[in-house]
C-alpha cells in the first residue's frame, strides 16, 4: 500500500471482485499505462488491492512534451516499486496504425505476465457501441470491448468496463491524484473526441437521460447473442484442404448461416461486405446450383446449400458472374 485510505472504495471493490475471478494471485500483471485519468485510477485501485503491476507506456512521439511525460511516469513507477517499460514511436498520426504499434509493444512484454490490463471504462464502451451501430455492424458484433478477451496472442483484461468516467474522476479526486491530460482527447480532429464532447452531450440532452447505460447494456446483449451463435455453429463441420474451405449450411437458420460465413471469412483474413454476404445467403436459401463470385483472392461457389471458398492468385479482382 502507498499510505492512502480513502472513504470511497467503490472502484477499488469492483477491481477486487474482478481480480478474485480472474487473477491466479501468483503471476505478475501488466498494465497499459498512459498516466491519464483511467489508467491512473486502475493503477491505484490495483495498489489498494495489494497488487503491484508492471507498467507499459507507449510514447507515440506526436507531441514534443511527451518524452518529458514518459520520464515523469518512469519516476512515479520507481517510487511505487512497479517495473516500468516504455518505447517511443515515430509514426504518422493515424489511430489504427498507433493502436497496432501499441499492442505490438504490449505483446513483447506479456510473456512474463498473466494478462495485459487496460483501463477502458463504460463511457469508452458506449462510444464503441454507438460507432459500430452507425457503421452498420452486424448485431452479434455490436458488443465492442469485453472484460476478458484475447488479442494479438495475449489475454486482455478490462476491469473498468462497468465503471463510469465520473466515478473514475471522483476516485482520483478523493485521493488527490493528478492524472496527465492528453490534448488529443479534446482535439475535434479525432472522432473519439467529437463523440465525447459533442455527440453524447447532444444525445443526452435530446433524450433527457443518460444514454451510456443503455449502450453498455446493448453491448452485453450483443455479446450474449454472439456467444449463443458461436455455440450453435460450433458443431458444423468445416473441411479445409490445400484447395480451400468447404462447408454445408443445410439445417441452419439464416442468422446462423450469416454468423458462420462471417467467421470463416474472418479466419481467411478478408471481409464479406453486407451485400455480398446477403447474396450468398439468398443463393443458399434458394438452393441454387453453381453460383459463384470472387472477393479479392477468394472464389466463393454456392451449390445446393454448400459453400466452397477457393484460393485465387492476388491479381484477381472482384467481379460477379
């Protein structure tokens, strides 16, 4: 412990409940640490539970002062007795590129730890769900982030997904903890910032109530649907060979067929657009023979309820026949 005993322990108790379920109490834990409000709150909630995590900090190199901030965090880690790992990147200001680089660094540090902890919270989850709704994601994939998942070959834990941003700020205020504030979080050039500063306040004012809780609930229900469909299609035999993949969709409902085809496409590292996917499903339902289309490097044939995925050379482009 670091000597602070606050009265309000709500966030601390939620973290404890999560650890009681998932942590083996032997292995080290790795915390993705930016020093911002969320990750600082998670760090000190862990400390209050007598857990001293390793800290992994990524300096994207987008701001001149970020190197100084990394040094401040290193000193904080040393004071707390937490191992500290950091890297400075030099990448273009693209969120997807930065995310991949960030997770690659985390993955390089994970072998000696049970899991990577990230401090995404309920408001982050609500933003993700709303974004996916507006992007037209399929129902089972509206769930966004999960408390326990696996990405980049490592277990990822998010203990704060049921914690509101306001609770985190209250937690920090009670302990007189000063987080680092990243200017990009209020930069309207980033979609996340616009959602946080403009879109959600507008929605809350328009509907006269907080929308975050309902979006979080929708995420939970979508995850239940995904888990259910995963179980339903798990028994379907998928045959694979040097020529490609084959599956018989007879006996499945349209919703199950859609889910299975999406899973197969994802495993083959390509995306079936909505129109193409529905076309395939229509062909299957109509029991058509020898219908086919080409998606990037895959030729997909539908024949009496059976679907074949054949590999093609990379030079082939999309066309329908």
